[in-house]
C-alpha cells in the first residue's frame, strides 16, 4: 500500500478543472458556470464536440487537480496552478530570448506571443509523484490552444537551484533577458524561464479538462 501511495500519477488518475481565479466575485463565477453550461448544451444540440478547453474571461485561471484516494468515495483537490490564459503581445525581450535560446530569427506574422505560469502548488503529501510534470503538459496544451508560442515563469527556490533544475528537466530554459519583464530584476524574486508550447497529437483524447 505504501508503494502504491508513492507511485507517480498519470493523467488517468487526475481530473483537471479550469476555474476562474479565487478572487473572482461570486456572481461572476456563477455567470461563467452558466455560460459554460449553455455552450455545452448548444454543442450537444448541434451534435458537435465541445471545445477541449474554454478559459474563463479575464485573462487568468486556476488549473485544479483532483484525485480520488484509494477507498475514498470522493475526489479531493491535491494541487492548483495559476496561469494566464491569453496570448500576450510580442516584445523585444521575448524576441531576443527566442533568438538566443531557440535560434528563432524569422519572426512569425504578429510576432511571438506567450503566456505565463503564475504559481504552482501541490499539497505536501502528494509531492514527488509527478503531478507537477503532468500539470506542465496540461498548461502547455492550454497555452497552445490560446495561440501562444511560449510559456514563461519565474522559478523562486531561494537560490538553491533545485526548482530551476526541475524546470530545466521539464523543457524550460533560463531566460535572463526576461528578468525585468517578469518583475524579477537581477533575479530578485527568482529566475525567469521559458519553454515552447506543445500540444501532442490526440492529447485531448487522453486528457480531459473540465471547464
């Protein structure tokens, strides 16, 4: 049982939910829920598949991870991740970083757009079970659907380097030219990092996001 309780998660273990930020007023939350219900009903009546992802208005959302522990009748929230959900405008620091890190010198029409991870939080008892890695995959897919070329973040590990290394193992690269833009000049609040967005084929057939 102990080994099973420490085994890495897979997407089949997790129910993902995309919700408005915590500070969203109750009436707005209810309006968002009502709008999503109407969209799903319209898709049903038209015999169309609903969109795999529909982000709440406002430019930010919380990605929640739910899991049903063995023997429990209910799922519990075990992690949450704050993200932006709209394509940000292109800017020289982003373009320079794309050139430095990825060799992108021919800019796409409209420039390079990106969205951010604001925070990542996993309940302590569920850490080191790959929930963070799975969340990065889901966030990358959400940002791809939003038309973003890159995801960026600030990794704050109090100078230990462990969190930065973890992000590097998961496809992120250090982006020193984004430090000021990300509100962490000189690494004051952490290391700016960037990764290209990805949406593997058939991803949304394997991973369901409730919205």
